[in-house]
């Protein structure tokens, strides 16, 4: 009988301990976890163009969000307008989404939102490069 009473007491103490610890938890709340803020990626592409030329570059948008494309340098004439376009990349073909034939250094050429996926950037002569002239450029793509 004593053994049974000892077991009942031990079981009662265990239940009481669980009740006390769960009551202690009722007043607290777990800290809300917040998703990390996505970090943007900046990719820089450089190249040169001659009259009627086009260069294509590919990049991957990892998370849906804002995409901004800016010419950061055009030489030998920094005020010259050239073409900049963005398209979807199939792995072999760049299918145009939108373009700006009058992109100039120092300002955003294109901006908008894009879903995660494969894209292409095209930099091209929009009719301003004279025969026998080579234009060098640098363009930045900022995306998530």
C-alpha cells in the first residue's frame, strides 16, 4: 500500500509540475519571426558598339520585385543616346519585353517589376552611332 501511495504521490507531483510550467507559459508569447529583407543585386555589363550593333547579356531575377536598368557611362560622347532593352531569356533567344531607344548616361533607362526568372539585357545602336565610330558603355542592372 505504501508503494502505491508513493507512486500516486510521485505521479501527482509530476502532473502538478507540468501544470505549473504550462501556466507559466500562458502569459508569454514567442517573438514573432520576421522574414529577412531581400538584398538587391547589382550587375554591371560593359561593352562596345558600332553602327547597327547589338550586344545581349543575361541575368537571373531570384525574387519578384523591382528591376532598374541604368547606363552609367557612354564614350566618346557621354551625352549620346543608345538603345537599352529588357526581354525574357529562353536559353537561346531574347524576346523583347520593353526598350528605350533614347537611353542616356546618368539616368534610369528602364525600371519596373519583374517576376523571378531568366531575363536578357540588350544594348544597341538606336541610330545615333556614326559609321566608323565605336562607342563604349557601362550599364547596371539592379534586381532581387
